[in-house]
C-alpha cells in the first residue's frame, strides 16, 4: 500500500501545520465521519483517539496539544496508543506517524495504479477532483482501448459503452465531498461494469449484438449499492457473449456475423481471459478505478489471473444477482476485480445485502461484517493454517515454481501450510460440470420476463438465433441450450436435481475437510499462464464457497509465456470473505507481485 499522508517538509513543522490544516479540512472531515462508520483498513483506524473509527485532523490536533506527555502524565492512558515508537513519550516522531494515517495527500497525483486511498487522499487535499479523475479515465479509454499500440498486435477491445453521464455523476460526487467530506471510500471513484449488469443510464447488451437496444428501466441491485456509495459508473466492459466462455468474444455493436476479441494488455496476441475479460483488461490497463465481473465457473478469476488482478468470487448469496443477465443461477455470483486487495474489499462493502428479488441472499443474515476492510492487516497470516491439495498444483513448470515460492512466502509470514489428502468424494466436487447448459434457457427467460428493455425485438433464444447477430461460432451451443426442456432443467437444477444435490454435497464435504484439519483456507493456482489449470476453477462454484485470487508472480524464461501473470487462489468457508481478504492482503503486502502493463502507461 502506498503511504498516503500529509506532506510536510520537515518533521518539526508538523505541529505548526496542524492549525492551518484543521481550519481548512477538519470541517468536512468531521461531517464525513459522523455517520460514515468503519470504512477503512486498520492502518487508518488503529491510532484513532476521537472514537470516529478513522484518523483525522481532529486526532492530530489532540496529539499536538499533548506533545511531550510521558508515561507518568495523567492523559497517558487515553493517548498511549499514539506512542508508536514506544519510547514512553509523545514526540514529533509520533505525530508524523499519526499524520501518515490521515487520508489526505497534497503531493503529485498519478492515476496509473492509483488505489482508492490514493484517489481519496488526493481529492480530500484538493489536488484533484472526481471530475478530473473521471475525465482522465475517459481520455485513456479513447486513447488506448481500440488502438493498436506500438509493440502490440491488436486493440484491447475492453469497453463496449462509455457512460455519457459519468462526468455529471463525478461533479455530483465533488459537490458531496465539498459539503459533507469523504462520505465513502468509493465517493467519486470511477467503476467499470461487465456488460451483463443492468444500468438505467446505459444499455446492457450481454456482449450480444442481438441486445444492442436493451435499455433497462432500473439498475442491477449491486449497481444500486455502488451508486449509493457515490461511485461513478464509468463504462460497461466487454465479455464473452452471454458469459459463455473464457476467450471474451463479443458481437455488441458489430455487423451481424462479426465479433471482436478482448486482448490482454500484457500480451495483445493473447486473450484477456473470460468471461469477464473486458473488465480484466480495462482495470489492468488502468482504464477505470475498479471493475466488476460475474463468475459461474471461473469468469472473474481467470481474467484476474491473466491480467494480474485481485478477483473476488463471493459466497453465493452475499451479493444479489437481480438485474444481472444470468448464465446459471445455481452458480452465478458477481464480484469486484481490482488492482489491490484493499480496492476489492472497499468495492465488496458496497454491494452486499439481502435483496427480496434474489431470495438466496437471505442466507447472509447476521454473517456480514460492518466492513471487509477491517480484516486488512499485514500480519493476518501469522498463526493461519492453510492447506493445499497437491494434485491441484499441476505440472506446469512456471506454475509449480510460483506456487512453491508462494508457500515459502506464506510460511515466512507465520502461516502453517500443509498438504491435504482429500476424501475420494472430492473428485466428484471438481468433476461436477457447470450449470450453463441446462440452466441457461430457463434463467435467461426469467431475466427477459422481468428486466429486458421494451425496445429489444429478440425476446427468446429462438429470436436471438433468427437475428444472426451474435457470435456465430456459438450457433450450435445456443441451439443445444434452446432444446433443453423443463423436465431436463428440473432433473438438473430442481430442488432434488442432481446438480443441486451435488453442490450441497460439495459444500458439506469441503467444509468438513477444512474443519477436520483446522484450516483457515485452501490454496491452489487459479490458472497457468494464459491457460487453465485442471479443474481448479470449479472448486468455488461447485461448493458455493468464496474465493479470492491474488497475483503470485510471473513466469520466467524457459517457462510457458515468459513474463505472464499467474494467481494464487484462497478458498474459505461460506461468508468468510473477510478472513480470506485478510490472508490475501497479507500475502499481497509481502510479495507485491503485480506489475503494470508496459504498453499502457501514463498518457503523453
């Protein structure tokens, strides 16, 4: 994490700067913290002495007034936490450390690789605004997304639609900040959404030219949460049409019979993965602040691994799927894709909640923390017990090396990492197929009935096939799905269907396996370099259990696709996203494995 702080030229000027800083910033900060709740990681809260759950200039003022007190002073018991160097006296050194915890940075702001903390700190200091950040992302999309860069071979093709109202939303966020301070860690942060999330201000194509006119009346429930936190919905990103596969081929706004492929920003000859490949490419190339994808059988985690991102596949039932074009509701879930664990945790906070339109969300009642950022402690791995199934590592030389290095890094941070011999039934968990064949027609019809915009003419899968305006190589796939009967669907996904029963058995088996071995998480490679690793992607969707994937490094010379990213995945118990994010954060902080795509640096 970048150290974001009040930049003061010399340590001795800290005290002198407190009064001026307080008069210019404390009013807005106090307004923001009065009802904001715990929205920050521990680093930004643990030295709070005012009780508002974050470090502000109010805390700095108190510390400055107490400068020089010692362990024998009456105020020491209330302020001893501020003695960060533990020398028994409150000094300017301690005040400087405290100032580092305030989300305020009046130094130069660089958009490339900026975290939400970097953005908030710069906006709080008046160095930049949401409108400026949003415009810069729009400029980057215009300059980079459909352009073949020097040294590249094809364009990213990561964005389908840019929101013409984004700058208005950014201006509104700036007005809120001026009036109320930083009301949310997402206030004014530009977000890119996979184009299967409904948005009332942009069409939702699902990656298919057949639905170019799908303007819905409402936002998806998760989008409603993002807007409520002040996020700026910047753009809709490309995907594998109807979230079908891993190559991210789409036909939206292309001539019938034509399609485009999404490219990885690290190697534009290769796919960005899928089905959330557009989100993966856009966020990795810094075309938006944070992205959202959906995952049925790997569609968040594959592009996160190919594009060196953090991806979260939440527990099925943590975030509502209402207003998202479905693939297979037995396994569908939406989640964030980001350049850091902190950004992913902040984004996840905004989209959780019980929604009557998606009854499975009732399972989360009483199981969701006030903020997932509270788990982001660099020492979270100390004392953790983590297991891995050796057969899930595979034999790819680069993946094996990176996994071994990751185990060493986890161990160095205080975790115990143990091999696990799973029960024989574990093979059936990994072997269960996706619901995308037997459930697609049924679930798509449900979306059409409740959400599809009135201007869309193709209102059945039969209609879609008749248009010819889709990825034509999928014709046989769509025809096969269109032939699935209600009887077949019920035998598969009904209350006592074979798939339904296997998913429940998978959850029970893996949970029991973890309980028996006292494991906090299971780990495995998400993918190989630009290729899947066995059936690893099936473990989370075939149990409904959450997974967080985080970069673990790049392949080397002599290995598959040298320089390519490979991710490590953490899987945990139902609704254990907080602990998983904590483990992933500690791993990220210890390894700093993500790199920036060289072709997509700062704009000239």
